C-alpha cells in the first residue's frame, strides 16, 4: 500500500491529476474521473515493479510569477 499525494488542476476541457510521489499523471472529464484514473495508472505503475516512490509528509500548493 502506498499513500500518495497529488495535484489536481484544469487543463482545457479536462482535469489533470499529477502524483507528487512518482512521475505519473492522468486525466478525466471530472475531478473524480481524473483521480480514479490516476489511481488506476499508479496501480499499474507499482505492479510493474517501478520503485521510485518518494514519501511526502506535507505538500503546499503555491503560485509565483517567473520573468524569463
């Protein structure tokens, strides 16, 4: 069992769920679909033996402007 943290955001007509513990993301037409799709993708990811899981104790969503 893995406890995951994720970021959920809207991109065009879909919601994207991005896992913060591993480099996996998924999407859906609703927030619930995006999270369910992410969980399914993560189950497949961990089933294949990929072991790059990083435990995250606390997450904060931030926003900044970068001039480049």
